[in-house]
């Protein structure tokens, strides 16, 4: 579960989040290691350092240990923030020197140095670069990425922002680059908006929302097969994204209470905005939570869970998030409560659901997706 980071002195132990004893993926990558090696070659006396997209807190923990800097950890991911908290605590590092900031919060300070890990979403990268471009001219910026996470469009964005970007030699299939804030600024990408005509909804999406420019095909299929509980129910939309599934249900079934849960701050902000704009003067009971899955929900507290689960975390493909979603849904559902999910056919979610719930029913399927439902019978 914990992996040693030997570039730290003394060695520190880091883990991904959520914690899983079976985890085989590392909580840091080659780009993190190159950034640490660069610092060892060029130790700095920073007092104020910003770290963007530090996925599991490896860089933050390293710089807390090796520098005197106050660190601003900027991330859209609740899981990344929790990983950082856990890793600081596990290694008894000074958490008071780390400030957490989500990507939509205003940047009220100016750092001495900015380190950017290139995120999976190019729109999120553009959003962050637009903010960095407004920092004082000459502020040094260091960028790190694995080569497979550094497409040509990302390099183009970096050059548009900084002009001169100086790359170091690639090592271990990763690279770091150096730049400075230039005189020109770039505009933040505006939230996208589009209609879901069949459900009388207009959806607005911030930069890091999954499938922000159009309705993803899994959600399209799920919209054709939304559940219809007979009595007033407490329903959780788990991994809600922009809120499309819960909001579409609420249009037709306003008697229920809806809890929209996602680990992305931008997703929850989008879902809140969409509920406000599509249900003006409505008294429908909406709750919005940025957190990991159903952590903290009381047992037997939900009637239905709907879910379009993710099959990646940051840049890694994994089914651990979906597995935890299903397990927590089972605990949170009352006896007779149901979980309905949509997923790619090849992911084999029916095996997991049968193992957890004891049985699983196929609601619908097409060439690519399957909709499954399980009922809690204990």
C-alpha cells in the first residue's frame, strides 16, 4: 500500500488514495522523480511555492521535507487532497506549511516559483495556464510530465503562454521544462453550455468536467433507462459529473430527494449551477457533496443509487474507484434499496456486483454499454 520515496532524505512512504492494501500502482511517477532530482541539483531557498496537479502529494511531501517553503497545493481532485493529508500525517510532516486550493478558488497571492504537473485534461491545463499568465512577469515556472501525458497540443499551449519553454533531456519516458511568466496573458476557457432537449435541460460545464463539450455516450444510454421509484425516495447520483442523471430524474420525478456526489470540485460546481439554472423557484431537495464516494453516509440511509462510474484515476486506468463505489453503495442502501449503473461491457461490472450484492440484473445493453441493477436483500 505504501511505497518508499528514496529521493527523500530520510526516505518517506507514500500511498495513493483511497487506501487499498491490494494497490499495485505507485503514488508518484517518473516526472515527479525528475522534478525532485532537478531540485537536488539546484536547491532553492523558496519561501512560497505553488504546486499544480500534485496527484497524491508526493511533490508536496518532498518539498515540505527538503525546503522551508510554504506550499500552495492546487488541485481539482478531492482524492488528491485527501492523499496529501494522509501522506503528510503518515510521515509526520508539517501540514501547517501546506495550503490546499481547488482550481476555482481565486489566487490571492504571488509565488516565488510554480511547478505544474501536466493534467490529463487540456482544458484544465489551459484554465491553469491562464491564471499563471497573470502572475508577475518573470515568475519562474517548471513543468513536468510523462511523455505519454505530454501531447503536442499541450506543448503548444505552454509555448503560447510562456513563449520560450526550455526542455531538459527526456529520461525514463518523462521530461521537465522551464519557463517564465511572460508579458502576454491568455484567456481562461469559458464554461461550455449545451441542451439536452429530450429532458428540457441546459447544461453548463467547467473546464475539468468529464465530456464537457457534449453528452457522453454512457450517460446518453443511461438516460433512456433511469429508474422510477414508486414512493418518495432518497437517491444518490454517485460520480455525478455535471449532474445530468439526477437532474434528468428530477425533471420527471420531483418528489424525490437527490444527493449529487463527485470528487471533482469543478464537477460539483457545475452540478450546482445546472440545478440552479434548470430548477428556478423549485423546492426539489438537492444536496451537493465533493467527497470520495459515499464515505460518511450512514448504513441503510439511501433508497437508490445511480452511477456512471469512472474507470480511471488521474492518468491511470483502474477499477478500484468503481469497486469502492459499489461496496459503499451496498452499505448505504436500505434493505430493498437498489444500485443501477452504466458501464462499458468489457469492464465486467456484473462480476463485482454479484459478488457484493449476491445477484445482478441486466436492465439494458447495446453494442458498447450495459446497464446493470442490483438490489440489497439483507
